[in-house]
C-alpha cells in the first residue's frame, strides 16, 4: 500500500564541501529531483572540531580529505535561503532550525517576511532554543546569551515576531523583548505566517511544540519510540485545546544509499561514529530506560542506512508509527556522491510514498 509522506534534503551550507557553487547547484538539483523542501541549519561559531564530529553536510571522510589548511565554513541560514530562493522555482525553503535567542526579533521578523514574500511564499520556518553545550556549541558563550533563560527568550522572540507579522503596529513588553508601535512591512506572503516547525525532544521543547508548532522536527527517534513520543505530545496538545493531528510529525534523519545494506553501513560508519561526540546528550529522549540508552546504537537505529529496498521498508515503519515528514541528511563524500544518492532515492524510494 502506498502511504503519503514528504521528503526534504539538507544542502551543503557547512563544512568542507560547502561553497556558493555547491549551494546553488544543490538547490537547483533538489528542486529538479522532486524533493519537497531544501533545508539549511543555523550556527554562528563554527570550527574544525565541529566540522569533524557534527557533520550535517558531507562525511568524516570528506573532512579528513580536506587536510589541515582550510577555513571552517558555515553559510548563514537566512542569507543562504534567500540565495536559494532566487535560483529555484517550486521547492520549499526550510531552516532546521533558527536559534531565536541569538536573534533580534524585529529585524529577524522583517528578514523572514521578505524571504517569504520574495520566494512566493515558500518558507518553512524552523525555530529552536539552541544546541546543548554537550554538543560543543559555544554560540551562547560568545554572544553572551544565557543558557539558563533560553526557553523564555525563545518564546518571547517568537511571540514578538508573530505580532509583527499579524498586526499593523504591534507593541510588546517582555523580559527580553520590548518595543512599541513597530510598523513593519512587508508581511509574509503566507497567512497568517510561514509554517512554524519546532525542533527538539526535551520536555520544554515539547511544550513549545504544543503551544505554537505547525510541525515537529524530531531527531534520533526510532520507529518503535514514535508512538510513545506522539502520545506524549498529544497529551500536551489536548491540555491546550489543540487537536491531536494539529502538528505534522517529522524527523531530521541521517541517510546513505548503496547497492547493499553492508556497503551502505561501511560507507556511513566513520561519520555515524563521530556523532557520538558531536551529538552527545541529544539521544535517549524516548528510550524505555533513558539512563541506560546506548547513544551510538540509537543513532544507527534512528537512521536510514542501507539499500533502497531497506530504506523504503524502514520509511514505511516510520509512517506506520505516525512520522510522515523526513528531513534527509545524506552522508556523502563529494557532491557527485550526494546527487547520485538523491536521484537514486527519487527513482527507487520516492514513488512509493507519492
């Protein structure tokens, strides 16, 4: 039976394979190949240590092949999506996710409204409260932003942005955000605002999803954990008077396609092994025993590594469990390898879910 699902792809905006040419060509290729959304992510401080263990674009092999003498590149998210908007026609443009405590909300609201308008209403706005320090993130410390208040800060920024988008001349009074009579145009093309995606699986993140989100972009949740995760979210939605099916349930998920499962696992092994350091403290949120959760095993179990047939079957398990959107983070050694996998996915996997 065919089951509907949607698929987006992370494009190379960070790491040794990123460049203006790589961003442009991958945006065009993702649009041409038939994916629903292209996604970027959001960091300020990026260094070679993060390049080696927090790999969202490329692979550990690509990092090692670059040698020691290269600048650790990370292209800013809103700027990158605006560039992509100009070279694409159909595909939606997603941020997974914009870290609001780093941003001034009035300027950010205007930038995002302009991006949505200039793209013809194609923005999917993912927001988050910022990566844990255990993942080697130092943006909070460099910017002088408190980690202790990041949830309240995130909520205020989002509520202020929503006011800017939905009111002619809003005012806002909060702990972190204060302004009066902010007449800011254009408004977003999508009404009342672009879809709000919220990432994370922590308790406070799930509360924000229940309060605001049009979609949940989870990470490191296995198919057998999704029913528990969705049941938990549904309780939070019910407490707020929102229907259980209000948010789309999605997953940010690693993937590598090869002829056989064994070949795929061999090609992915070094990158997947690096994630134990790069994503420390982010797994186990819905494990039966959170204290004893095996980080590396859960990373493998919540990824799509294998032959097209294996990946297709695994996606069916996710869909059956309630997850119907996939932000695919392909592991690839160069751009040709990435585009080869995209085309293979489009021909051997995608039709099953259309």
